[in-house]
C-alpha cells in the first residue's frame, strides 16, 4: 500500500488514569470512523504530564508493556481495524522505568515497543528522575498499512535519530509529544519556541524524504503554570505542512498520506544518494576537540 490514512489524537488529560485511557479509546474509534488506518496518541496520554515535579508517588502510574493498557488498546485496534501508536510509562522491573511507545497492529497484535532514547532534564521537564534512557535502539514496525518509525518528544531535536530510523526503512516518522509554554512567558517567546519545534521536525522530513507526524497534548496543567500548546501537525517529504491543529482545542484529525512520494522527492533531491558515510565518524564524539 502506498496511500494510508493517519489519525492524530490531540487531547487533554486529567488525574484519572482509567478515564484518560477510555477517552483515548473513544477517540481512536472516532478516528477509525473517519477512515483512519493508523492512529497516533500523544506522549504519556494516560495522565497529566507528571515530570514537572520529582515525586516518588508518580512511579505508581507506571505499568508493564505489554500490560493492561496495551491489552485494552489491542482490543480496540482489532475492533476498529486500525494500527495504534501508544505512549506509556513503562515499569520494566522494580526501580527501572522507561518512557515507552507500544505499537499495536490492525488485528490487535502487539508488535513491540520503542524506548525513548533522549531524556531531558529541564525546569518542568524532570524526566531523568523517572526514565532510564532507551536501550532497544531505534525501531521500525512493519504494520498492516505501512512501515513506521516511532520516536518520542525530546528525540525530535536530534537529526541523528530521524536519520537512523529512516535508514532502517521507516516510511513515516511518528513523534508522540508533550510540550508546552510556561504561562509566565511572553507571547513572542512562545511563538518562537513553537516555530523552532515545528521547524526542526519539518527538517527531518526534508533531510530524509519522509512524512513526519507529530502529536502533542493540549490544555492547562501544573496548576495553570504550563499550557501544552497542541499544534499537532503533519509535514510531507519536502517539509510542507499538510495539517496543523489548534493550540487550545482537542482534535481528532484524519489525513491521507502517499508514501510513494518519498521515491520522487529522494530522486529529485538525492540527499540519501550523496551522503558521505565515510566522513561521519566524528559524529560519535561528544565534542570534537583534543580530548578523547
């Protein structure tokens, strides 16, 4: 298949984990009713974004993968015939946790998971307190409708992650995300931040000749201190924005993508052909100086 319909679910979350899961399931059904074949949920959709504080009680939100949430999502995937991309807080073992995205195929089969590789530690984003960096490497999943690559939020800023996942055969890159504005900041700063966030991901489309689908949460959290900016979007292999969600509303949107376009873009703008792989060894250094 070269044409595939993608569903983006941009939603707000409450403190009730089961209610958030059920809400996501209903929105998957809504996307499927609109014709979606692959549905992507936002990062850590079963709760508010809890990494704004370092609180041991938040580890209670974690669960095994596969586990209860993937079981419930597998059922709705099979019921609706859609692929589901689900970002969850994974409890791997006692004291060992990951920020992980599971992929359920259109018949409900659990295809595997990707563990977030790049873990931030910034004010209001204290993820290093909770998450061990991913150790599965970059991943692609051969679903019924397309071969997809999944990365997660902070991974968005790293062209190496997008490049490697594309080189593994990903036809579409998906980025479940949780990012927002501090409500204390001025509007100009907020606009600049959003534009940078979208631009870096559009550049992954251009550099790799693939569609990018980025799905963000929306709404006020952290007692009103953080406004998650929504703005979920899709860009084509030339970086053109095909769809952009609002900054303040829940939205379920379905868009048809043609993965065959990658061949045309890669042929006419042959970045893949002209890569000098013999010259890239220095990229594995932390910084290029006289130190090891």
